[in-house]
């Protein structure tokens, strides 16, 4: 059964038609990556058209929609989720949230073989911070430990945080990483990473529980924006 | 051939998540209208916080659309058009509704119509169930859109052909109500409270400034009102008088009268100058009872047909977006899937959102 999977939470977005029930080599029918970092919302509809056409599948024949829930750019996370929810409502199919950093971690790393042991998945959270997930590469595959992820200072100590670290995967620019730690630079999940992550979540209708992983609270410091005028309140206006 | 060709519209430009289903025939029949207000989510911050608005829209949009479909007794397969506000508004908030609409449209292979928020307000009066389609305003008409964020006069020659004639140079009319109410300790939103208190007040009791009365332009100015209210309250305090009871009612009536008079003075001037004897109101302040009554009275007196949206369609809603989309579809227009949210979109450029 074919699914559309998409993740627009990261700098490199991905849209694909996949079959989560078949082996890895045959799971991805068509995939598009969107490298432009700030234009995902604009490019997403054409990318969906493209993968559906190349996989030769009608949107009404889809079994479901899998969507990356972040963490990542707030707007990027919402773009994917809003599109997926609208599509799912229209075709009456389940929309399933996929943790984005899990999909990053499960994306193939060839040609770099991933060593066994503890590792980190890191993604840019802007404002001098990073989203971090800790994982273990075990004999039976990759285990993602903190599903909810965390925010860390951008220059956090890699070795301290992982309790021993064999590899770092993701947006690693600016991190001080010891020479014996394997580094896999990555700016988003691959289509195969999304399929693998999709296999790990309940694929029955989970629309109500489709929750974005913002990780950080909204900026809600005063002064706020005036309801419709979109400008700060008049500071000259005091109490009577 | 299952589709009933209905219009599904969503609106998410500020702090209301709204969806509606409209039957496009017979002048547009409203089958459902759901509005989820975020007021409670923003209240602790004293105003709309953009990131909270965006998160709330995403959390609510699918349920709001689901409710709109259920209320209309319609399935997704009954839709023929999907419409969404593309601007102006908060960019992150707009993005949620617009992108949801794109996904829905793709799922059913439907045309997408990106609607300008102001053109939505200008079309709200067309959705009056009490008014038969034959009573709909002809074109051109003069549009007066008044809310907490807008106070502007337009000449409208059709969808995509609205031209700004004049607007407020400082506060919007709704802001003038809200700020006056705040000065009087009446809470938020102030327009509703002032409207109620003014019912038993004398609108001529307390002189209030009428700015920009000259007939050389169609602009408004309301910032002098809050100063006048503050000065009046301070003056009474000095004399040991509390502004309450009848005095408060008189003050509310006087402030309201000044706002209503300024708006209608320029609106009627525009109708005369443009030789367009049709006036259409829209926006949250169009729910004000004095503005509604006075617009009707002056219209009758000056030979101007006046159209008022039902009160429920004055504040932000998706019915008005559906009505504007209906007008675009009558011209066979639709928007490209790459349409982007435009936080500052001018109304004159609304047709650029469609091809």
C-alpha cells in the first residue's frame, strides 16, 4: 500500500511515495528533495504532484500520509503538517506523525559506515541552539532514546552529553568534535529514513494525536502585537 | 458525478480559525460557518502573539474544517472549490490555512482560490440570508471596511477591482473604541461595551473632536478621540466627579457618535463624488448598532442603497472568503499551487494571486 511521506521541518525537505510494507530496496517509489531552505511552502505542492506522477499513483489510492513533526523550523514543521492534514481530510486517509530526528537517524549513511555505540543526532535550532536526540547503533539497528528531544547550546560538549559518543549525525557545523568520533553531515532526512521511521509508529488513524514537536515554547514576551494592526501598542497610552 | 460543487473556505489571517461551506448557486447559500476564536489563548499577553496564533491555527484547523463539513451535511467529495485567505495578516498564521487548503485541494483535484482578506470583508454583505440575491449590491459600490485593524473606503468595480479611496491616518475605528473603553476601565473588546452603554446615553451631550472633516480627501483620523476622552475624565476627576452612570453613558454615546459620524461623513461623500449610490459595510465595527442604524438613515436620506453584513459575518469568518471566491470562480479564475502567504498584500493587487 502506497503512502505519501513528507518532511519540511529541516533545511533539506523531502517528499516521496513509498510502500512501508516492502523491504528497503523496494520501498521508495519516487522521491524529491527540496534544497531551498526558505521556500518549502511554495515548492511543496509541485513536489507532491511530481512524486505522485512518477510513482504513477492517484492521490485517492494512497493508504495514508506520513509527515515529519520536527523538531525544526517552526514554519517548516507547520507547512508539512498543515498540508498533510488538508490532504488527509480530503482523501479520508490516516495522517501519521513521524519524529523528524528519528528519520534523520534512520537515513542511510553510505558511504560512511556508522560505528556501533552511542551517537547524537543534532539539528540547527537557530538562536545559538541545537535540537539533540541521543541514539544507539546496536547490532539490531538504531535505537532512538529521547523521543521528545532537547534543546542544547550550539557549542555543547559532545562527549559530555552522550556518555560516550561514537558518532554525530546531522548539522554539525560549529561543533567541537573529537577526531575519533565519526561525523555524518546531514541537513534533513532521506526518503528511506522517513519510511523506516514510519514503520516504527502506529499507522492507524492518528490525526487527533498529530502533534508538532516544537520543543521550545513560543516567544510570548510583552509587548505583544495588537490584534489586527500587527504593531506594538502605543507606549504613550497609559492608564487614565 | 458526485460533486455538488460546493465551496470550502478557510480563514486564518489573525486570531480566528474559521471554515465555511457555501453553495455557489442562487447568489451563494451559506451551509455552515465555524469560527474558533483564540482570544483566550492570547488574553494573558494583552494582544495577539504571532507564534501562539500560528500554533493554535495548526492545532484547530482540521477540526474546524471537519465541523464545517459536518454542519453542512457535506463530504469532501461534495466540494468543487477550495478557498483560503492568502493575505494580508500574520504570515505564519496565513500559512497554516493556505497550506491546509492546498493539501485539501490536491486531495480532491480541486481549484484553489486565494482570497484577499479585505475583499472578503467587502463580500460579507452578500451572504445575508435575510436578503434575496436580487437585493445584492450591484457594481460598482463604495465599500467601508472598519475593524480593529482597518478603517478604509474603497471603490469596488468587481472582484479584483477594488481601489483604495482613503483610510485612517492613525488609529483604526475599532482601536478608537477599544482605547476609549480602556481609558474608561470598560475592558476588552471595548466596542461591544460602548455600544451597549451608549444606548441610554445622549450622543450630543459631550463635544468630541471630528478630525479631517474637509472634503478634499477620504481619509480618517481617530487618535484625537482617546486624548479627548482622557482629558474629559481628568477634568471630571479634578472637579471630584466620577465618570459613571448617566455621565458614562453620555460619554460612550458621544464617542461612538463621533466615530460613526466621521465614518459615514466620508462614506457618503465618496458615494456622491464617485456617483456610486451603493454603500457596502464590512469588518467588526460594522456590527455596531449605531453605525448600522445611522448608515441606513443617512442612506435613505441621501438616496444611497446601504448593505450591511449579518452581525456574525462582520468579524473575521470564512463565509466572506467563500463569497469572494465565488465571484472569482464566476470569472473562471483560480490560484497557482505555489501561491505564497502575503502579509502586506495590497487590495489593488489581489488579482495577482490568481491566474
